């Protein structure tokens, strides 16, 4: 069950469109089992996919022929060390790097080619529980190639280990800034960083750490119903430079609370009839995927529902040619391109009169896009 928008917007902000189909049918793991998507990210005209068999796939938006529309096509594939599953991919446009977590190690790749960075330049980071790149740095635009040198700032991120938090700075080289002791590091399952604040979720609670002061503030439990059979998946979303959205299960509904880096509540409260499987911010909207496959879109400012995308049906549509299960939502900070199948239908010829020397000439045919 889900809620309907009380004041739906005139034009819904989102629609579902298929980007990749039938790509993984011929991919198999070592045991012959079908390959599953474990993580994905996108940037511009590129999509990067991490698979359960340890492969990284790179897709690019291109036209296969002059008469065909653009679509995402597999350009390259390579295997992670030890063929272990890819757990997460983080794309950092400003320094043309991608960080991939696999087998408790963070590996470094260049984008868009997705070539591995030589270990002689940057060694993989080992013994990683999870990691968090500063969201403020993820939003920096990619550097435009030109003859004029442009300053590039290093990107900062945190590595959570079993007993510490390591603060790193990455540019051409990797630099360790400092380490902060953390007794509960082994139980951390999720981390998000914005500026000097790091929000963490362990097996039971949310906490926020001031990285400058090395101090931790307890926030709230993942579940307020301690006898509930529901398995609560932690969720932390960076809303602004010093604001996070965290989710807590009450036993009957899930509440979403906006919390500052100092641990103070702000805005209002969001509520869902079930615990969301994934949450993404696309300001001014919060998009959530519910267990039944429904997608709810809330306004950050008013906390009201503005759109509900129904669960996938068994009947194919032009945007989703084959029925699929919705497993997760992925947020891309720098955006990506979506091919349009409708743009050519909106092109038509219209006559335009040209003036030469003050007198009209014959009409000229031009193309107009509605």
C-alpha cells in the first residue's frame, strides 16, 4: 500500500525509461550462475556497472547506424582483482576518477575509459569496511579540456576500518591526512560524508562524527520496534552541506528525519507505509523505492508526496520493453544523458519568409523542434 499525492504537480517530475536491456544474458560467473548487477553509476554519456562475477562493464551512448537512434552500447569490460563482486562504485568527475569497493579493498580507475590506475601510482586501500567520499566534492563539475590550465582541487574521503576512520586526500596521488580511533568500526554498514561531518550507521544506531573535533553524537536507532521481524536497512542521504536524511522503522511505518551535522532536527518529517529499499535526493525531491516496487517522490521543502510511480506491470511499455524487478535506486551527482525516442517525432518542416533588401523572397524550409 502506498499514498497518493494530495496536491500532484501539473507535470510529474519523473518517468521510467529503460537504458540497458538484455546485456547480461550471455554473462556467467565461474559456477555458471547468471551474473547479477551489484552496483552502477553514470556520468554524461557513460554508464559503469559492477557485477557479481567481479566484472566492470562500461557502456556509452552512441548510434549504431546513421538511421538509428542513440542507445547505450557495451564498449569494454574488465575484471576486478580476484574476480570478487563489485560492492559499490563512486564516480568523481572533477579528478576523472572512479573508486570501486570490492573484497574489502578500494581500487582506483580513470574515467571515462575505466582503466585501472597503476599500483605504482596509487595502491589499493585494504581492510576497508566501507567508505564515504565528501558529497560536496562529488558535485564539482568535470574539468573541461582546454589549452588554458585550470586549477583542480583534491577530493577528500573517509575509509572506515575495524578500529579507525582514515581521512584521505586524492588528486594525482593519494595522501593520508589523519586517523580517528573508532571502536565500533567493524559494525558500520553505511557512511555518508558532507564537509566535516560523517554520518554513520551501525547494526542498531545512527551517529554523526565531527571530523575536525573527532567527536561523535548519537542520533537515533535504525528501528524503534525492537521485537519487529522487519529487517531494517540503514539509509543516509546527504541533503545539503551540513544536513542528512536518516530513516527509522517504528513497527508500522518508517519515519524520515532531517538532521544537521550537529545532531539537531530540521524541516518536517517524512513517512512511508513500509521501509524503503533505496532513497535518492534529486533536489527538490526525495525519491524512494518501496518493497512492492512502487516509487514515491516527496518534496524536500513541503514533505508532501508529489508523484507515485506504480510498480512494474507484466505488460511491456515503450519506455520499459520487458517487465523487470526494481532492486534499487542510484543517484548520480553530476547527471547523465538519456536517449529520447520521441525527439524525431517532434521535428517538422515549417516555411519561414526571408527578407532580402526589404522585399520578401521565396519561403525557405527549416526544421523546428516542438
